[in-house]
C-alpha cells in the first residue's frame, strides 16, 4: 500500500479558504469563522514573523492598519475588528462596513484603510497569519478628539483698579484631556484646572484669579489650549476693561521761558486722564483765596499782571466715579528786572573778557618786536667795540 501524505495546517487553511470563497454569500462568513476557530486550536510557536504597529488618528480622519509578514510563505492573512469580526480575509471583505477599504494585498502585507474614524472605532484590531501553527498580532487604534468648544468668561465686564476678578475658561469634550494655559498680554499666568470625565470624553475648566491695575485696561486675557489633536495654538481671549481714578498734570503754557516776573501774565493748563474721563476739572488756591484778577476757563488758569501777592500754591483737582486726584503748582513772582540783571552781568563779563584778550595779544606782539630789536643791535655793538691790533 502506498503511504498517505497528510497536508499541513497552512495547506488545509488555504484549501478551506478557497472553498469558503466559492460558497454562497450566506454560508461564506460562517465557513471563514469556523476555519479560524479550528486554526486557533493549534499551539502557537516561538518563531513569529507577523507584526503590525499601533495607530493614532484624529477623529474624522483616516486610519491605516497594516499586517506585515517578514518572511512570507504565501500563508493566508486576515484582519479582525475588536469584536473578533473578520474585516478582510485575504483580499475579500466579509464585513459590510464600507469605510474599510483595501489598500494593498500581497503574500507579505494586508493593508487596510478606515475612513471617517469615530471614537467607537477605538480598540484592538487583530492580524492573523494562517501558518502551522497560526500566528496573531494586534494593533491598537487610539482616537484623538479635539475640544468641541472653547469658551472664556469674565466675572465682571468692567473692573475697578485694585479689584480681583475671576476668569474661567472651558474646553469641552476632548480626548485626552486638554492642557489650559493663561496669558495676560505676553505674560504667562497660573490658573487652577479641574477635569470632568464622561463617556471617555473630558471637559476641562480652568480658573484664574486676577488683580487688575490701570495699566491692564485694554490688555487681552488669553486662554490657550494644548492638545495632541490640535496643530498650532487654539485660543480665545477677552480684553480687560479697567476703570481708574484720574491722573493729573499741570502744564505751564505762558511764559515760555518759565520765569514769572512782576507785571507778566501766567497761563496754566490742567491735563487730567482717567476712565471714565473726568467731566469736571477745578482750580483752587491752597490756604488762600484765588486772586480777583485770575480767570478760570475749564482746565485753564489765567493770571494777568502778576505781583508778589499772587505767590502761593495753585491746585488742579479732577474726579470721576472711581476717585479723585490733584496736582500742585508753586508760584513765585520775581522782580521785573530779575531776568535783565542776569543778562547785563553776562554782557559785562563778555566785554571784560574781550578787552583782556586784546591787551594780552598786544603785549605778546610788543615782546616779539623788542626781542628782535635787541637781537639786531647787540650784533652791531659787538663790531664797533672790538680793539684794533697794530
């Protein structure tokens, strides 16, 4: 009798796969599942040559799953979903989900794409190789979900300088949880975050306590989100509106040289800036009454024909709903010739300096002339006074 040669496990699996492909559609899936169940009973060997890689994908995008064989022996490759349902058996797709599409099929690779990925697609996908014994490897699909909405809320639309306000920022329904950072202009601040989990999704709320100053008026408060599904910076912002008491400054508009003399006129202008803008600016004379010849016109103070009785401190006051502030100007009236005497002294000093320079120059010239004269006559004297030799 001739001895019978038994087929190998891989040959049996291949023959069964061909039979399943030829079966009616209703029976085909059952045969494939029965085929894999029988193959799974074979013990797993140590020399695995099937491998795959984990996949991370953003919700709504495309995930690519690749089952690869290092040393191919033409064994059958199949891909299963987390529920152990066959997605592809060789190049045949039993699963009716049309989002799965075949990208490549060969003896060394089964490559499949999954379009429009959702959070429900997350989990382990299994690659199986029908060798003797069969082999299995799995890949994990991780779905990233960017924040659905980013909202910032300020406790008070308008704050007063020195007040502490609460600012909240919420990043809703993301996976994984977002990281929230705070900025006031270009300066980073530290907030306190709380994470709420619901159905594998995360909502993060961050609270910032901020003490505002008048310099913060018009400065943006920025809530910035960092998340692996977000490229660049996802942020939202609100501009601070800070009310502050007036800042008062007195400007002398006349006389221009700043020297107040008897008989001259004085004009002062009060500049007041605040939020809200001061609606009333007043002038008073500290510890005395305002001169009768002084004229007040809004922020301006005019005093004609100054005299020494006008000496004193003049104060400009401004106020708004936040508070009030003032600035003082000290007036001292000089004699009418105070500036002229200084000018005369300056002219006298210049004239005296010029005269001295001329005298010194004349003396130098005279010394030079006398030197040359004596030098010439000294030679002549030496010739006339020499003794004669007979």
